[in-house]
C-alpha cells in the first residue's frame, strides 16, 4: 500500500477545511495561554495553500510539500507559522520527485519534519508545544511500520499517539513560546499548537485509510 500524490492533495484540502471549522476553537485555546491568533494563523496559511492547489495538484509530493512550506512562511507570522513551514519543507526534502510514498517513506518524512521543528523551535518533549503531539506520533508510526502493521492501522496509531500527547499538554507548565510567559498559570490548558498538530495527523489517518 502506497500513499499516492492525489491522497497527499486530498489530505491538505481536508486539513484546510478542518482548520476553517476549528478556527474559533484553536483561537480560544490560544486566548487562554497565548495571544488568541492560532486559529486565524493556521486558517490564513492553509487558505493560501488552497489557492495554489489547482496548479500544484499535478506536481510531485516533494514540490507540493515545499510549496506548502514556502506559502506558510510567507503568509503566517508568529511562532507557529515558521514551525509548520519547517515541518513541510523538511518533509518535502524526503519526498523529492516522488509521486507516492510507502509507509516507510512517509514515516521517514514525518520524522524529518518533526526533527526540523525540534531544531528550529528548540522545544523538547514536555515543554507544552506541538512537539508533545508530534514526537509520540513519530515514535508510534515508526514502531508500527517496523512491526509490519497495515498502513491504515499504523496511521491510526500515529494519530492516537498525537491525541494522547495533545491531552498530556493540559497539566504542563509551558517552557517555550508565548505561553511560557505565563509560568505556572499556563497549567490546566491544552496547547493550541499540539491541537493543530493532532488534527494534521488525524486527518492523514482519516483521508489515507478511506
Ligand atoms: P504565536 O505564539 O506567535 O502567537 P501561534 O499562536 O500561531 O503563534 O502558535 C502557537 C503555538 O506554537 C503554541 O501553541 C506551540 O504549540 C507552538 N510553539 C511556540 N513556540 C514553540 C517552539 N519553540 N517550539 C515548538 N512549538 C512552539
Ligand atoms: Mg498565538
């Protein structure tokens, strides 16, 4: 089983739609521990990506990912925008010229993407950021892939790990990003970036297993 370029396009479209739907909710999460713009930021970035989708949809996966990254970089400011841009730029490096990805290739691309976010943002697991959703997701996907788990089951395990990581941010005190300015008062709130990262991987599981 392979993830075809058209499924990559379908994933990005589904994620853009989900972000429009969850815009207010993500902004509410960011209002509690940040500056109430995460929903608007992500929605603006992915609407800009959608505008390029028609011309992009016949390109290879590497070109698609790199264009998503560049578009996010030029349309989304703040901390989240450049971090999601890095995610897609790094994933794109692993998918250069490819029209489809095996589970092993997707796993390697996701790992490179998340390592890029870690390097750029310098956040570690437990700092109450998107890393708390992404790192367990990478680990779950690698384990599933190495155990020969089916594509759809592996993607569900990946999304599930991201969801657990997202929920685990609630009691944490933020050590990176704007939320860290709140110190102890950041505890008791779910991190907005971990939430949008969970959505990204849940959408992949839903769209690619369908
Ligand atoms: P800003 O914080 O500039 O307003 P957003 O609201 O769009 O940007 O994004 C906030 C999210 O970015 C946080 O919820 C967190 O998950 C993520 N984030 C912030 N700083 C970092 C970092 N250094 N490393 C990883 N993720 C981070
Ligand atoms: Mg914000």
